[in-house]
């Protein structure tokens, strides 16, 4: 039974650790984990199931680790399938942008979405929980789906409830979005909440509105532009960009997009990069640009940080570049 207990404890630990490991990489936002700052219901359910599994193992009830293991598997599979479905929706929406001047940028951004190794940690942990419970039941000759006493029935009931709640909530939310007409919209805003509980970037098909363009021209100041070869610990000397932005207006901004155009020795543009120094994604846990820019506030990179521009060709004349704020998003009025 000792081995079964160890399997249960390690499995619970891996599930807990996996909640904070990256599961997907999104353009401009970076790595996203499942926990999402405690705002993701499936992640909270998985955390509760991991705790239950660990408690059962510590109390020498390894056979009952089976129930939180199976429930965690159901939640994880649903979460993975929902995320894959949402990503497929985003990719399929590319066909609607044919002929749009922003189509190339959108396709490039969507192409950078990648699943990450956190799924492997979570799946391994869930598998160890199930294995621990199955082996313990086999050793005492207990049927796989039985609950032989009151504690076992309680664990089974709670585990099933923790599995059904996030799955049901996700399905209900999906139906509500469809009823509101939101399920077919992938170009309305900088981020779209998926059934998997993550904020995924949508595809932008338009530039700034008239109000946004006026605000950019009248109230935003981009200054301190520095374009040169920076020293990177991982990549050596690479082209990079640094700048500051001050909000001189009276509106809070949830997103600011900046385009930097690089020039050759003759001053002709030869490459460009886009950056989002401000992009508020409410359930992003690991994004560094998740703070809005309020009136009179100044945005700047952290000390010794810069935006890399590794794709800029060698023909670039160091220091020759222009930076322009091309789009913004106002924070909702509260």
C-alpha cells in the first residue's frame, strides 16, 4: 500500500504544480497557465480534487483516491477539448479576412499560438491519481466503481460534483454566448473568453475608430525611442527597441499598440515590428503588460528590459527607426 500512497501523493502534487505551468502561448500576451490568478473554475476544481486525493492517500484510503482522479481526468479532458475547439474557431476565422489589409498580421499572430508542456504535467498527475486508486482496489479485491462505506460515498459524491460543476458551467456559458450572438464573433475585441476559461486573442480587422485616432493624436506621447543592438543573455547582441508612453488625456487605456519601422542607411523602410506595451487581459496570470495606462500615467519597460526585434535584417542602420501608436482600446466606463 505504501507505493499506492506515494503514487497518490505525487499525483496530487503534480496536478497542483501543473496548474501554474504554461499550457498555451498567446501572441503579445505570452505564456498562460491554467490557474489564471484563481479566476478559472476548472482550475479551482482540479486544485480541490488534488487536495482530496492527497488527504485520502495520507489517511491510508488509497482506494478512494480513485474518485478524485477520475473526476480530475474528466475536468482536464473537457478543458483541453474546449481550448482546442476555441483555437480551431480562431484559425477558421482567418478565411473571413481575405482582402483585409490586416489579414497578414492576424494570420501571423494566430500562427504563434502554441500548446505548452503544462498539459503533460497535469496529465501525468491525473494518471498517477487514477493508478493509485485502481491498484489499491485491485489489491483488496474491491470493485472499481464501488463505494463501500460512508467516507467513500462522500468522497465519490464530492468528486463527481467538482467534475460536473465546471463542465456544466462551461457548457452553460457556451449556450448563453450563442444565444447572445457572441459565439460567431471573433473580431470584435482584443480578447475573447473561451469555454476553457482563458482569454484568447481575437483577430482584429479594423484600425482605430475616429475617437481613438483623435485620442492618440491629442493625448498620447511616445518618447525616449531607442533602437540599437542590445545585449541579451540568451541571444547575444540583437536588435531591440525601447520607449516610453505618457497618457496626457482623461481616459484609461486597456491596450496600446505600437508599430516600429526600421530603416536602412538611406532612410528607406526595410522592416517593421508591432508591440503591445499595454494589453489588459483580465484572467491573464503571467502577462507583464496587464496593467492599464491611466490618465497622467507613464508606461515604460522594466530596468534592463527591451523589446527584441530579432527578425530585423542586417541591412538595418542601427538607430534609424520610427515608432507610431497605431491603435488603442479604452477601458470600460465604470
